C-alpha cells in the first residue's frame, strides 16, 4: 500500500484530498497520498487533521513510515472515530509547525555548508535545532562569527532548488553525503538533491526533508551553544531570532 508523498515535490501544500487505503491494527491511517511529512532524517513528522465527508475531524498527532517506507502512517492523537477504507478525506497540516521545521531544516543546510566536517547526528525543532560534527578540535569555530556568517547567507536570499540523480551517480560522488549517521534515501533508483544558490554554490547534498524556497524565508538565527559531546563530537545548536 504505497503512499504518494506529495511533500517531496511541493513542500508548500497545506491542504489536499486523499483516499483511505487502510487502517492498521494500531489505528494508524494509511492514505493513497499525503502532504504529511513522516518522521525521518532528524525532522519530526507532521501533525494536523483529516476531515471526513460528514465534517468530523480526526486529529493526527504523529506521522511515521511503515516498515518498508513505502507507506506513510497517520497516527491519531486521540479516540476520534476513524475513517473506513475507501473514504475520501481532506488533509490539513498544522502549517505554522511544519513551516518552522522547513525554515530550521534549511538553516541546518547553511550551517553544514559553513562547518566543513562530517555530520554525526542532528535534530530539528520548531525553535531550536542542532547538528553534531566529527571535529577533534572545535576551538577554531567561534559562536558569534558563525552566527554572522549564517545570517549573511540568510539575508542574501539564495534560492533553494531540488533535482534528481540516480543511485549510481550518488555512489560515484560519495563526497556529496555529509551525514555519517543518516544515509540518503536510496533504493528507488533515484535520489533527490537539495541545492542552495543560483548555481548550487552555497550547498548541495542529498536530502529527503522539506525546505523553504529562499534563504530569506528563514529569518534571523543565532548559534546558541557549541558543546563537546565526546572526544571528536561537537554539537552546534541554532535558534531562531537574535542572540540575547
């Protein structure tokens, strides 16, 4: 029961209609297509509502992938009456939450472009996010200077684009992959690349997440903390807004 992930090609869709394919044994709702991003790559799954033809709504508290990642499961937040297979429902995202994740995810790409070390982990939140880097000595990375650099990229208004390459092309260019802990979404024969800049000069890497269309949409950010998390692990935290 494959779900068509509409968010891959258009992350700005806030509403859509879909057909219920199944409701699993745990009450998870599987649709033929969805605008709800499923938890992966450090980005949380979307929340929102599914509205049935009679006007009743099912609040969705989480969105996750099924075992083989072909189906996307919408997890109800409460005890709402669940739809039946074959029903057509209207999907509405919690857009402010999703848009914050898109802004943050794009900001992390900028951070990654400025810190030239392998990424060992990361997490995306609505106001605070982090990337972990494989750095033995992070003494050369200064918090205020890094904040200034990332805000310059934000203010420059660089466009964000996506394009596809084959699995074989990615395998032939392993330097495109910055993340050590999360592998690019491969296996379908093609991989999506996210580029930042007119000629992808700011950043280019494989990614399955959702992003804004222009860096100016991120708004002001600041590096809130640089932490030592192991002999070669440095955690860099980023937050929305100007530093206090």
